[in-house]
C-alpha cells in the first residue's frame, strides 16, 4: 500500500482553518524574514479528508488487535479494553483541561474533578499493592522503573550510602537492567535456580554491600511465583538494599498477594496491562510507582494532597523529592481509563480477574503439555512458557516458525525468545478475558502446528501466508536502514 | 462489571482439566502468611454508574475557560477525523508491532510519522516517539553524553522550565554538570562553552514565544565539538528555520500541538529526530521499510540492537512502550493539515497572537517585554503581580495566560499569553477588556 | 470546508479530456432562464466553527433534566460498545447491501437482528426494520388490508396516540374505515368487531404502561377473520407474553429502547415481525441465508419481488432506505444484554417504576388510576392540571412525566410517569418531594 | 462466520445493570403471573462484551464502504461523509434530548437549540430548492415521496378535485410508482423519448384531467437534464396537476437550478445523498419535503415557527395539515449532520459539489466511452449509464459479471439493471469527493474488464474471487427462505 506521502497531489487540502476574523494586516505581518524562515515548506502530504480516512482505515485493517482475536503476548497482558473508558477519557471536561490550570493561584479548585481522578486512583492502587504512597507521573512501565531506580538512588544519597549496584534476576524484562543503567547504576545479573525462580542462597552470593537495590517481578517471567520472596526481602533489607517490584505481572496476583506484604519497597504498575487500558500499538501506557512510607518523601513532585475540607491540591513542597519526571501528572487520559476500569471491577472484580488469568493459563499449560515441552510444568500464574527446542532439533522448526504458523491459524503469536532463561521460548499469557472456546481453539492450533512440524515443516517455514506481507527481511532492514521516505 | 466470560460450568471443566479442586488451589504457591490482610476496595459498579461518576467529576473542572494558557502546551483544534481514526480498535487495541506481518498498519503509520517528523524538522531520521518533550530532551542529552563522552550540559534558560527541572531530576545520579544560562546571545554562549560541553540545549520558539535563528549558536557549539540539541514546536516548524537548517544534531520537542488534546497533561508525544550519522545512537523504537521474500514492500521494527529487549543494560534507552497511538494521531493531523495547511495554521496562530499583543499593549498600564518575531505566544508586563491578575481574570471566565513568576522569580509581573487559531477576535477583545478592567 | 479534492491542474486536465472549456459548459443543458436568481446561502465555515455553533445550540437544550418522560420513548442507558460498533466506517458508510459479496457484514448483522426480533416477539419472521414504530404500524395495517381485502381498522385507544394520528394521516386517501375505541375489555372488542374488520390493533404494555394478556382478544379477532396487530415494547417483551404466544399476526413497535439515543425523536427503528404464512406479504428489506457456489454460507437480500425496485407500483411497500444502522445498534444492544440481561433490565425497570408509584401515591393529594400489572410507566391523578404541575417541576430540574391531557382531553389531571433503570432511588425521591411541594 | 447466537454460552454476561438501590421487595414483585408472562426467556445470545466487540468488528470487515474505497452506486450519491458531523450528532445536549420536551408547557424554550437545527435547516433547504416551506419529518427519500403524494391528495381533496392518477416517467426510481400506489393513486407510466428524457408532446398524451400529479427527477436516472421541464410544468399546471420533484439527483444541480424555478410544486431531498450524511448500510436517511406556497398549509404537523422575539415554537394549529407522518420531527440526528454539512460547505461549497459531481461523471463518460457503449453519450449530470448489451451478445458477459469483476478490482459496483429504459444498464455516479486518480483507476479497471470480456469471459463469470463469499444462490434463498436462525 502506498504511503500517504505518495498519495499527495499538489494543492489538495484536507482541512479548512477558521474564518479570518482579525484584520488582514496581521496575517501579512506573519511573513518571517529569511533569517528566521525555513527555506521551503515541509513536504507534508497534500490530501483530502477522504484520502486520509481511506488511507488510515485501510492501513488499520492490516493490524491484528484484541478487538479481532486472541492476542496471548506473554508479559503484555493483552486483555479486553472496555469501550466505555474510551468515551470517558474524551469527556470535554477532562480532555479539554489545560494541565497548568491547577498551578495558577486558586486554580486547583477549578480542577477538582481531574485531581480527584488522580487522587482516587492512588488510593485504589495503594490498597491493591499495599504500598503507602503513589505517583501517577510515570508514563509507561519502563518509565516507572526508571523513576523507581531514581528513588533508590535518592534514598541512598539521602542516607549517605555509597551503593552502585542493582541486582536483576536473569529472567527479568530487558527494561529492568536498562532502567538501572540509565539511572547510573551498575547491573549485576543473578541466575535462577532449576526451580525457575531466584533462590535465597544464590541471592546471598550476589548481595554485597554495594547493592543499592534488587529488581524483581513476582510471579516472574516464566510465570512462577517465588515463594522465597520474603526471605530474599529480609536479606536485602538487612543490607539496606531496596526491593523493587516490576508490576508487569501483577495481573496474576491481585487479591492474593500485595507487593508490600512480600517485602517490596517500590512497585511500578502497568495500567495498560493490569488495568485494562489499551496498548495503542505500543503506547501510551502508564506506569505509576508506589513506595513504602520511608520512600514517600522522595516521590516526584507534584503530589496530590487532600485538605481538611476535602478539597485536593498539588503539593510542591517536597524538599527531598527527586523532582519532576513528567511535565505534569503522567498520562492522565490513561489514568482516567484505569480508574474507570477499577471502579467497574471493584475489589471483587480485580480478584476475579487474577483468578481467571491464572485459571486460563494453567488450563493452557496442561492442554499444551500434551504436545509441547514446558520446562517448568507446574502450577503457574499469569503466563506459561513453552520451549520449541525439541522441534528445532528434531524437525528444524524454530520458535519463529511456530509463531508465524499461529498467525495463519488466526492468532497473534505469543512473546518469542523470551525469557532468555528458556531456549526457544514461547511465552503465553491468555489473560482472563479470553473465553474457553478460544483457549481450546488455540490449543488445537498449537497441536496442528506440532503435527506440521513433524509432517510438513516446510509449511511452517513458509508461514505466514494469510497476511498482507510474508516474512520480512529484517536483517536487510537493519543493515541498510530506510526509516524515512526519501523526498 | 468484570470482563471475565467464564460460566460456572466452564470454570469447573477447566479446574478438572488442570487437576485442581478450586481456583484457590491455583494460588497454593503463594504462602498463606503472604496473603493480603485487607482488600478494602469498592464494590463493583455498572458502566452506567461509572459514567455518571466521571461525568460528575468532569463537571467540577473549569475546562470551558477561554484559554490563553500555553507555556508549551496549547489549545489547538483537532479535526474530528483524527479521533475517528484513533478510535479504530485495530489501532488502539494492538500492541507494539513485534510481529510485523500482522502489524503492517501500525508499522507503516509509524514509518510515515517518522517521515513527517524528519521533513518538519529538516533532520534525516526520526524515532517512533518518546513519552513527551521533556523525556525526549533527557534522552537527547544522554545521547550527546554517550556520543561525546563529555559531561557538561549547557542549557539555555529560555528552555521550558519544566524541561530544565526534568533534566535535573533525571541526571541527579549521573555525575553530570548542568549549567543553565541565558544563551540567547551568541556572546554568552561563547563564554559558557568549553571542551567539557557535551551538548548545548536551546529552544525555538523559546519559552517566551520568541523566534530565533540559532545557526550561529550551532556553529559555535560544533566548533567546540559539543552537540546541539534543539527543542522546537512542531507547528512553528511549518514556518521557522528548522533544526536541520540551523545545524542541530538532535531535534526534540512536544508533539501535543499536532492534534492531541490537552487532557490535563497527557498522553502527549515527544518527538525526536537526528542526523543519519547519529541514527544508530537514537533511543526508542524505529520502523523501517524492507521487503518480504517475494520482494513485496513491508515494514518492521528495525535497528533493534539499540534496544533494551536485546541489549539490556547496554541499550541506548530503557524505553519500551512509547506513545505510538499519539504518533499515529499526530500523523493523521499532519496529513489533514498538509503542506500548506500547516503553514496557514502556523500563520494564523502568529497573526492572532500579534493581534492580541497589539490589543493588550494598547492598555495603558501594560508594557511590552520583547521585540522581534514571535510565534503564538508573547510576554507582557503588568503593573501588578501577574498571579493576582490571572486569578481575577479566571473569575471572569478567562485564563489569560501563564504568570511567569512561577518559574522566573525575577518576572513576577510578566504574563505569558498564548493565542491559538481557536481564539476569536471577540474572545481576544474580552481578554483585553477584562484585563484592562482588573488592572 | 467543501470536500472536493480537485486541484486546479486536475480540473483543467479533466475539462480538456471532456472537451469543454469550463465547468460552466457542463451545465449548458440547463437553459439560462431556469438558472437560480438567488443563492443566498451562508459563507463556508471551518469544522471548528461549525462545531462551536452546534455546541452553543446544544447548550440551549435542557437535556439534563432528570427524566421521567416516556410515553413511548424512554431514557435508557446504551452501553458504550453499541456506539463503538456503530462508529465503524465499514457499517455506517456502506449502503443497502445490494452487492452481497461485499456486504456480508451488514447482511449477516441484519439476519441476526431479524432472528433476535423473531425470538423476542415470538413470531416466525422479521424484516430488516421500518422507519419507526408508527410507520411500522401503518405498514402492518396495509398488510392486513391487502391480505384480508377488508377496509376497517379497529384501533384501541390505548395505542400510542401518536400512532393513532399517524394511521389517520396515512390512510386519509385510502378509503378505509378507522374506528377507535377502548378495546381493553374483550366485551368491547366483541361489540366492535364485524366482518369488515381487516385488523384489530392493540398495544401491550399499553400507552398507560398496563400489561395485558391479549390472547382472548386475538382469538375473537381471528374468529371474525380479522388480523391482529400488536404494538409492543421490545424491552417489555423480555418478560411479557409475546405477540406470538397471544396469537398476533403481525407484531410491530418502536425499537428505540434497544440502545438508541432519544435524539429528539430519531433516528429510531420500527420493528416488524409476522408469521411464516404472511412472510411474502411483509414489506421492507429482508436478509436471508444462502450458500455460494462452493456451498459456503452467505447472506443476501431476499424475497425482493415484494419490493419497489422490482415490483414498482405493485410492491408491498415503497420503502427503500430503512433504519439499517439502528437495527445493527439494536442487535448489538440485545447481544450485550443477552438472554438474562434483557430480563433483568426489564425487571429493574418494573421494580423502579413500582417503587416510584408507591412513593408518589404516598403523596396525599395524588390518586391511583390503574390497578394491575404495569411495566415501567404508570398513570397518577393529580389534584391540579398535570400540565401545570409539569411546568412547575421543570423549574426544579425534573421532567416528571407526560401530562395526558395533551392527548386525552378527559384526563387533564393525569400524569404518565416513566421510570427507567437510569433513575436512582435518590432521583425518585426528588420527584416525589418535588411533586408534593408543588401540589 | 458463525452468528452471535451460535457464540452463545449459557450463563455468560455482556453487561452489568446499575446497583439495586431500591428495596429488594420491589424486584421480587416484578414476577408477572403466568397470564402475563412469556413462557420462556427469549433466546438472545449469552456473550461477553469482548465476544460482541469481536463479532461485530470482524463482521464489519466483510463490508465495502465509502471509507474504504470508491462506491459509484448510481443514484445513491455515495459521497464522503465528514467525520465531524458524527461527533456533533452525539453531543449530549442533542442526542440526550427527549422529543416530547417541547410539547410540554413552556418546554419549547428548553429545546431552542434542537428546534434551531430544524428551523435553520429548513431555511437553508428553501434557498437550495427555491421552495417556500419545508418539513423535516420524512425519514427517508421514499418516505418523502409518500408524504409528497399525500400532499397532492390533500390539495386536490381540499379543492374538491377528483383526480386519481399519478404520472411517472419510465426512467423513474421504483419508489416513485410504489409511493404513489401506497398513497392510493393509480400509476401511469410515461415513456422517455430517444433523447433519453420525457418530452412535452408525449407527456401531453398522458396528461388527462384525472392526473393529480407527475413525479419526475431532473436530471433523470440516465443522468440527463430535461430541458423541456418548464413546458412540462406549464402543461401540468394548466390541468391543475402538481409537479413532484424526486430530489435523489439534486447533487447534480445545486446552484445551477432550483426545482421551484423549474416549475416543481413539491420536492423531497435525500439528505443522506446530497447533504453528505452516511447511508448506514441502508439507513437511517432523511427525506425532507419542500413545497410551494399554495401547499404549505397541507404540510405535516408540527411546523417549526419563529415568534416575534426570535424564539422558536412548534405549531400544531394547521387545520388543513395532512397530520403526523412521523412521531416527532423526523430523523433529527440525520438532519443535524446535514445541517452541519451545509454550514461547512456554505453556498459556495454546495455549488462546487455539484460542479465537481458533474465534472467527475463527464470525465468518466468520455473515458469509458472508449470501451463501453453509452446509449446517451452527451453532457450528463451526476451519473452516466453504460450498457453491457454488446458484451452480453458478443461474449456472453452480463452486467452482473461486469459488476462482480469490478469487485475483484477493488471497486464497489455501480447500480446495475437500472434504469429499466437501458438494457443491461450500469449506472455510475462517482460524486464530487472522488479524486481523479480513483476515476482513472476505475476507468482502467473497466477497460481491463472489457478486455477480459473478450479474452477471458470465464474470469468474469467466476468473479468475485477476492470476497469472503462467492456469488450467492439468490434464487434458492428466495425459494426456500431462511430469514431467521432456527432455535
């Protein structure tokens, strides 16, 4: 399909501007001197509204999406995104609000509804996680991680600690080490045990005095809950290392465990995972960060606080705060959707969501185990990880082949080649909103793929064949990058 | 309403298949002593009830003030077609396009977005978006620090104060030297530059709305082997000299003006563009054009070895989710506006701001602050504390601008007034009359 | 904004290809003397300006009164998913599915809609929708006249007065005999029936909200070889005896309650269902299931020989466009509610109405009018003219119901109060307190 | 694709109702006795919101639509439907308004905005058509026709005329004769001349004293403007027959001719054609009717009138009115979109729309004439009619084959086998919003089809092959109708 730029026709217009109501002389005066002007207009498309609508409507049809089918992308929690939250985020009273309004004198009183969304979301998240305080500012999960690590740094700086290492288990999301590094720490990787989780004795070996913090997710990326977590936390705290919880996998344990109770000091949540807000083709997300009491004073400003009379205000008077990490209050529109989602589910619904996320995953686990190797085939939580190692060895069919075969069967593939601790991994997270009949259809598709691997591997090497394009030359794309259409 | 589809019968069937007696058993791996002591969350509500509550909360917000507030975030009109496209489930309920064959919609749109940003900024390449202008600025600074292996960031005080504070926050643990100064005049820049300078950070139009030619600044910085990072308003770029033309190494900025609602601070969009030379140091996602085995053109995420999921702690950034949907929205906006429409929109903003400035300066007690060209925002000096004037104007239903005293203690009486295409002559008249009345 | 994409250059190229010198020449076939003398239409406006104008107009409407107005049209809640589906361009920018292969979306949806309507009404078949309940009633009456070759329509006075008036309007030129009478009691029906009666027209729940068993009425009519047409509220049908069970030949009614906004009177949806026997006399579009040459199931418009584009003046109706999108919306609504949800919703309406009735009858001066079961609406008798009471209540922000005097001059003090699931206990309390205060 | 009913799972829910806030006893009392109850619940689907969204999202992808491509369906005016009007019709102040509100005492003052939409739309349509008064009540074109014929009947009844015939040219839309018949008239068809239009001399032959009215569209369905219209009108008026204008084709002449100036007494417009409101897969439309002064008193009640003080009110005091033809004020939501559309285009834009609709059609005409037979190949207006007669005779390729071949080429087919006056007709109306490159692509597709008709007719017999289903057994469908899914 040609690009919108290639559809351009000189002189075509897609939109009219408001009628010119001020004297013409002011328009004439907008001509900047050559010194300040660009030499020629930017070559943006010249297209009609119809051109635009058709182009993007037709483009959109080339996407798989949760609204079209099962999207079991592990650790991404591609659950259903309720439609009503979309409408609510667009309420003019919310979507039209300038973020600086509450920063004007008495302006806070003019934004009580918006501040209320933020404040009440914090209240809900505190109860969900057991944390003592939250900031809604981080704009994605990795942004939350970075914020969390900055809090760790601030904590140690405040105490005069000289600690330069962040420990990260080998099964961690790539964002964990990257966030720690971006915040100026050295990253040391801790191996998992053959049980699939990090064990206290291994952990102890790595826990030097230099360790500022430990980043974990629990359940981890192989979907296993680490039962030694409290022991690990105690060990860390004994060395004044802080324990960071990567909330990407929180959808597994709501109502069954709170990160604070597990000993975590800092947690980030992914509202676009656990709280049902849409992923938008890769964002916007929202990655609020919660902390235990001793870290509250370091949270980013502004904080939302409540006055005696019940009104809310922005508190900037936080001398130990790490400062601004977002221009305002985070991805407010996303927060609002998550807030509406939590109100709809209530405590009961959130717990039920986790229960059924786990139920769905374990159902897939036992059904898939009939034809697939599952390195840790035991009760798991939100996701289960398969390995295609045997298929590679026996039939030359790779994980990528399996993934592409699933596309032809009508499913979005799971996360592949992650976590790194499992070779040829397929990380499957069905989420609670996927109905049984789809799980069964998925199992059937996987069974057929297992058979095809044996009997007709070529069909998998050639997959997908049902898509607008076949497998793309990604190596070539990276070698000679074409990332901008030449003029 | 929960969105769990399971019926009792299905649940029972599944538990049996798993070989456990209850859902509870599926949580046997969580030790009893770690179970929550409380779960004090509200009762579930129906969609209707949630809607009612949120509508009531929205009614508490004074979103219908006539808005002359800007300060980096502007009340522009977004054509309905933008949101109509963004509401397509195919775009908003997909994830990062890891599986290219089923993500050509998002991937091509991002490639087109990158193209539009590159053309607008006059740079060679663009990434697929950062969270916002401020985090894009931080990532740009880190890029400069990594590339130059130097530690000093020279920051112009006319860079949006929010971004200056954000830079400080993010670099607190990084042993960098952040120096803020008014670098508007090249003499001042020359004085501040030294061989430790990793980057010079400038804004155009600057925070006060003033339009500059920063070519000389860039040349000076390059002479010292410092990189030049420019923050620019992408709407202004329709008419102003581009970062590319002025010699910037990295162009970043806030994309909110490209059709994204103010939405109380987000979601917005940080754009980020650079030169071909620096392409492989760019953080974030990048979509690239390639071919499939039949030679058919397609798109995929590319240059992924820069990224955290491959390089982990060695990655060029930790970013994973970006603002993909916002980028698609910005692209739709730029497509609708088009080559000439963007220029016309920029000019309409300038003309209305110029008209407003003239109207406001006609008030006897109001003083001019800046001469020279400006975009859609300008400073005026009031005879009283601007915070107080703003407060009185709000009572009249007008948010007259941003009182600069909040960020610049030496400018208590200065008001920063933004005027977009949405403000009518009549509304500008109300502003002028209202302000005259309260002064 | 016009939506003409042509550039000057393109226009010139096209004119040249056509062989004319100007667009004007393309209108040479319109004689000069017939050209318009005036064209006094407004200047074009931008989208933003039109939006502003319509928003200002919307602000003039008191849509936020607490609504106890019903009288056939109700303030129900429509889940957001309904509109999310209807906003898909694939549904709303398509036309009547003449070309089945590229219209399977609409066709299957209509087939499903027909199925839902048939199941809800207990009838065998349904068409793809009529304009509204009133026109559906007229078409049903015409069907009966054509089939029975008789000329008298016996209409119960508890049929929505609007539909009674519409029937009179439409039949003014048709030499039919319309007789209105209170047919609630079977004795009265028996008296009114004769061998000229083409159809007996009844409503359930009737206009006053009362629920009836009309089985005996139907039997009586059939004995006289008259057809039985029943107007029913499709939401009430979730719990009440169906037209099918009661022996109706044709079931019609207003589908607005199935998730369509009040929207100041439309677009709504007339549903229409009948027996297998009468299928080929049904007016309007009908979607049918069939197979393609490979035996694959597909859908197409069927029984088209009834229709105007084939049969012209001999067609069963003149209808061409119907309310297709509204029918899809109603189907989405019924799917979301589902088998049990529709029952629960109906019951919640009944319960709230019963509660409201109790609260209102507790006011000393308010009198009961009807006994027996009722759906979500009921009559009460006020000590003053209901029109006056309504007017005073509106000043309190409450639309307390419909004053029946407007349609029934003998009931000046009667108020028809509707209570949907959207009305809270608190709001019902305000209604009762408010009414007590004004009486 | 299975139906939503077949996706049903007993006990599954798609939506929650509001919390029960009144005493439980009232719910218990809702159990109706057997006498009043249905014997068992209606077998509606039991599905989740996700099931519903996926089902209808996937269904939607099986539709062609204007948002996806060129839809040159003759006489249907499938022009672009601007997106902003969709938003405006959903403004809570409009969409949430109860239609009875202005019928309450002083209630009109509470609905001035909505009444304003209706009133101002009438004002605009009056100027567009030259008519003296309008009603917005008719809910579709055919409904407008019926209303118009009822007005004709009322006029003659009022004058004591006994006239029972409506004349309709042979090229008329099927709705014309059907509407006349439904209103109780006898329909007599008048043949067109070899010029493609009805000529005065032929007309005269049919114009008896019994003729109550004449229904015409001008330009007619072969896209030709009837230059004798004024003469025809004078003849009709001399016999006190009224001239009815079928506005389906108004998109051809805005700004170039007004039906009133042409001598028409009554006109209906299709807002979902000319005024850019979407067709919705077959509705809702809107078919307002305008009349000359002498017919105003017969218009349906209510009428929207303006008081001295500028406020608007509903006037029911119209003793000669034909009465109610809609429950309220027509398809208000559609009217609103048309109003917004007209405001956007202004007088200039409406004229420009017609100019370019005609330009596009004539461009197609000359380009298509190279390979196709065009019975009336001369300057036409909004549509042009091709004939495949030669293709049928020479190659056995029917109009239907051509239509289906166009589907495979990515276009929606034109209207086929209509008008009846042209054999094997293909009636093409591109509208003004279709860009030149699409017209060229359409011509190219038609040229290829002409070639295929000659060289590979089988490929056209087998078309379409790119669609979810192939050609369907429509005969079987009508013979053994399956119009409701069996339980």
